[in-house]
C-alpha cells in the first residue's frame, strides 16, 4: 500500500525535527509510524492559528 501520494499541486519541503525519545514514542503511539507527517502538519497549523489569534503585547494601547 505505502504512503499516500502528496498532492502534486502543493510544494512540500522536507524538514528535520529533533525530538526526545519519550515525546516521539507518545506521538507514534497516538498516530502510528505512517501518520506522523499529517500529525505535524495539523499540529503546526493549529498552533499557528492559536498564536496568530493571541494579541501581541502593547497592541491594545
């Protein structure tokens, strides 16, 4: 079966991420070996949305 194809219309960039073994083990336990890329994409998107909603210091003055 293998990895699902990446959408040909999207340009993807390979990125190395350093994780400590316990954190990696928790991620693999939750999403499996084949679900990590989607997990990191969705986690990064959610965190960016959260940070972009948060008001910047001094913005309300």
